[in-house]
C-alpha cells in the first residue's frame, strides 16, 4: 500500500508540473477546453494557475519523499 501511494504521488506530481508548464507557455485560447482558465479569443497566459499547479506538484513530491524514508521504531517496539 505504501509503495502504491508513493508511486501515485510521484506520477501526479509529474503531471501537475507538466500542467504548470502548459499554463506558463500557452495562451488561454489554446488551452484544452477542460482546463480551468480556457477562454476563447484570449491571448493571456495564466501565470497564477501555473504557480498553483507547480506548488501542488512540489507538495506531492515532498509527500512521496517523506513516505519513502526509513521508518523510525516506535515506543511500542522497545517495550517488548
């Protein structure tokens, strides 16, 4: 279960970072219609949407990093 959670977090993190670059490089009119911020005829670039997607991606990487670390022995393990 823990391995699945780590891999899923990394995959979603990569996806969020890729979405951030799409937001930073693509005008709103060329964004896919299912992306928030898609506006027909608009030439603006949604920088804030990209920053938010990038931050979520980084948070997912940090979560995966902490989940993949060594497990510390708990207090109950020493009582035996």
